[in-house]
C-alpha cells in the first residue's frame, strides 16, 4: 500500500506528474490509482523523493508521524495483538499475504530478541530510506502501543552511516551502529510479555479469520515458488536451461511457472540472484573458502564476474564483506564443506 507515501509527498507540494518521473509503471500514478506500487517503483519513488527534497533522512522523518492505519489491514491485524510478542509474531506470520520482496524476521538470542528487516533488492538510496523508515516506524508504534515503556538495547544497519547522527538518536534512543550484518533492533526478551494499549479483541478475531483464509490460499499458491527456490539452491553451479529446465523439474510449463513467479512478485532471474546472494553471503561469513571457490560453486566461470555482481548487489567486494561481517565462532567452521553450506543455507 503506497497511498500513504504518495499523500505525504503531495503534502510536500510534489505533484503526481513529478512523482511519476522515476517510475517504470508511470500510468499507475497518472491515472490516480496509487494505492499499490510494485516494490521496485516504491523503492525508486522513495529514493527519488529523498534526493528531490534534499532530505537524507526522509525515511526517519516519515516514520515519526506514520500511523499503523497507513499499512492498511496489516497494520490493524498486528496492532490489535494483545502483547508485544504477539504483535511481532503476527507481523512475521502474516507478512507474506501483504508484502513481496521484503520480510520481518524475529530471532530470540539468550535474553534478547532481535527484530530484523530485509528488503530483497540491491542497495540504493531507496532501499536505505525504506530500511530506516520501516525500523523507525516499528519502534515508534511499539512505544505508542506500550505506553512508551520500551527501551532498545541497540539498532543496526547494513548500510554506511549518513550524517548527521541526531535523527538516528531521536528515532531509536539507543546506540546505533552501521555496516552491520543485519538491519535490526535489539530488545530485552522480557518486553515480549508487555500488554498493548488500544486493542480490540473482537476486531482481531475477525481480521485473523480473514487473514488465515488468505494465508492458506497464498501458501498453496506459493508452494511452487518455494520448490523452485529449493531447486535453484541445490544446483547453483549449473544454470543451463534456466526457467525451461526448472519448469521441467517441477513438471509444469515454463509459462505456468512464470505466471506463479509473477503472482509472487518475482521472476526467475530475480529469484536466482536472490538465492545466489544469500548463499554467497553465508559462505563469506561462515567459511574460509576462497573467493575463487565460492564463485565456482555459484556458477561463475570467472571470479571477477562474481566480484562485480556481488558489489553491485551489496555495495561491498566479497573480501570487504567478509572482513566486515565474518565470524570466528565454532559453529561457523566449514565443517561439511562448502557444498553443504551453499546448498542448504536457505533451509
């Protein structure tokens, strides 16, 4: 739902015609139908607006005044959860029916809970703005729903720091780190039991019934995409045949497979690139394998091509990424070998 963003920009005296300039599907805005934008157009518009307004922290500014109603039914569904933990669980559980190419992930580590946000697009100004906006929006919503009884332990971003620091301090009220392994905020697990304000249990039951029906339908429709992802991940070295071979493995026509990809908001090239990137990142962080070996296992005939592709997608060279994010923990050893790591890291 991009209506909130378009309205915010209209309020800043940017016309629909101007907003249409950076979009690939310009007709959507020119016809006045701006409730939905494909993810690439949304990212392009957000990045363009930040530059047009000369506002390097536009995402943080927008988050400060954004209400849960801006994200439609999804906002009401999670916002009427009884506790903070239930809200986070609902956000993760139902996200697949409300968004594509982005995801929440909640991970409990010891006494802490890490809330991650990922957007599956190459780094650019628009993705940076979205990441900062989304995490800041989550924090302000949680504070409002808990009566401001929430203190963050830490906030982290994968992208570099953009001056000044004050907007980050205002938004998160804690230590903010950059060039980290994940885009996330860290809270104490005890907060998960906090009751939330302004909830409507009756409305929540109705929304959950509707969402559960949609989710069941989505899961049945997305199963082919999940299977395609798995098949891609288990044959990274060989891309011969492309979507034709993949459709044969799934026992469907390539036209049908492409239709499933479209429904899921992706395509063969993007899905394979996403799988390759995640496999490369995991291999760089959790193994000592050479760049040449990793490139070969990912199907690159020359490591230089892998280096260029990785830098285009992340902003880092493979060596630079490894130096920044590599771990030395025991469970990060190569163990079963690079084949196991690259084949099953998406499990």
